[in-house]
């Protein structure tokens, strides 16, 4: 992987910087960035993201509407369209997306079993969220989610294991409420403030799905200037499920791990990141965190349920006026889990 990064990383940053610099004399509403990820599960994936930026009024952040697609060395294909709109002096926020793909997974350690397993996942996902500013920095709203996720295998042994573990995927639609307290000074790369968010999703057969279960998510992210313009960012997050099928369990949301490789009814994580300005549009970041998967008689007192990570990266400002960045990072987890990423936006 490192020989691959030796050539791909400089080329990606050169493409990004030359595209952006050419647009500097007259700021363009268009944004483009290549994307790269490499991990033991789906191999190396290369893709691109393009978006159009628009401000509906001078007191609202820039809205963004775009599309993304990628193709990996395991012949996995993913893509989708997305949008986020800030309206009426940032009193209304609308976010949504439609995504799909066919994913060939090469697990080196499937669900902690120590066994290499290959699966084929057919994924469809759609979501729409609306938030309204009710008082000060408080927002209240709701969302609707539709998911169709099917897991299969090409070999009988893996198929038997999927059946034994109950991992067949699920098709379901859900509704939920969202509450948010957002004091961040910027939606893309905050330097001060915090974001507190809690929401639920009630998946129900009565809404046209195959299964009924509930999930609850709560998170807090804080941002502090130190020796300006450097930023200390940190977050804590938890997800809890009730009556969920195993395919609806919680997973690890830390860099260095692949979501879906390890599963449990509940998850919590804590992460801290230092974001440093180097020169001009360039910056660097250092991060570390730990996640816990628990439930069904297991807890965080067992070290086998703890998943730490550590990593570092470089950032480049694509749109300085909006503080939009692209970041190239390497993260290392335990048990050989690791990943390289070239992605748009801050991690949180």
C-alpha cells in the first residue's frame, strides 16, 4: 500500500491545487476532488466527488449539491447524489442523499472470528432530514430513512456462516426525531463552539420494511482555538439499538476500521484531534480515539471489546472562503486494521 501512496498522494494534491489555483481570480461555485481509500476489507478504491455551491442569503452558510462515485480493486462500485441546504438566514436546514452500490468485501478477520471471509453486498440507501431553528442555537426536526441492504456469498462455507450469524441484510424504512444545539462558527471546519445532537430511528414493518427495531444516537463535538489558528477538536458518540437484527447492529466509526467488520448491539467512542495550520492552504492533523462494542452480555471492561486508533494526515483548503478542505490521512487500529483516506471535509 505504501508504494501506491508514494505516487497517488502527490498526484492527487497536485490535481487539487492546480484546479483550485486556476479558479482563484474568479471564485467558482464548482468544487471537485478525487477520493481514495485503502483498507484490508474493500482494497483500494479510487473515485471523485463534484459539487455545486450556492448561498441562498448572506446570513446562511453555503449550500452544496453534488455527486460522488468510486470503484475499488475488489470490483466494488459505489455512488450517489447528495445535498445540504441552509435557508432563510440559517433558520432551516435540509440534508439528504440517495446512494447505492455493489460491494465485494474481503474480510481478513470476519466479526473477530479470525477467519478470512468474502461477501457480496448489494446496498441501497436514501435519507432526508429537516431541521428548524426553534430558539437561539437550538434546532428541532425529523428525518426519514429507507434502506435495502442484502448480504450474500459465493462459497457455501461463508453462506453457512452468514446464516448462523443471522447476517442476511435487511430492508426497512424508518422515521425519527432530531434535536441539535449548534454553536459552531463554521459548518465545514469549526474553530470554536460545539455541536450536540440526539436522534432516533424507528424502523417499522408498517412503513414497508421487513423488520421492526429502534436505534438511538447521541453525540457531542467540541472545538477550541489554541495558539491560533490551530484547533483542538474532540467528540464522544454513542449508538444503541433495541430488537435490531444483527445486520442493524452498531459498528466502529473510527478511522482505521471498516464499518461493518465488527458488530454489537451498542457502540460508544471518544476521539480527539489536533488540527494545525502549516502555511497558506496547507495543514496537518494528528488524531487518536477508542471505541467500544458491547451488549448481549458483553461490556467495555473486556479489552477484546475495545478498539483504539491513532493516525495523522495533511489537509488542503479547496475553498478558503468557506473553509472547505480535502484531507489525506493514514490511521492504524488493532489486529492489523488500518486505512488510508483521501476525502472531502473534516472527519467531524
